[in-house]
């Protein structure tokens, strides 16, 4: 499993905050700098860096997952079981990343019509 897939530091911190700085496998609480956000299915094997494929892991569980000691299906189940709703929260964070890349010029005055 790879690293943090090009997420900004703010996005990484937000993802970790959403799971209360806990590993989604062992449920241990860690300093934010220690937690990793790897893909459940590696990009090199057809996985993506989209929210449904990201999980927050402690270093021990990340190493175990990399070595195949934690099957990918278990990672997937743990993510859904322990953190209901986190996928949509991760999706919001990643969407903001995509929007920031596109940043269109603001349209001032929109919706600010004077009422008489």
C-alpha cells in the first residue's frame, strides 16, 4: 500500500480528525503525525485515491496490511463498520481538493439583488 496519494496536509489532518485520530482497524488513538492514509486497494493494482478506497491506519496495522496479514476485505469491512458516514466526509474533503484545483473566478454580486 502506498502513502497519502497527493492529499494536502490539511486534507490529511481533516481525514484523521474525522476518525478522532484512531486507527480504523485496531481503534487505537494516535498522534495525527503517526497515522497513515493508504488506499485499501493499491493504485498500482487498479485501486483509486477516491474516498471509498482510503482508510486511516496506525503504523502497525499499515505494516500488517502491506504484508497481507490484514486482508483487504477486512480493511474494507472495518472502514464501513467502525466509521459509518466517514466515506461521505472523506468524499467532501477530496471534492474540495478537486475544486481547489479548478478554482474559477468568483462571480461577485451573484444573488445580491436589492429588494424594493
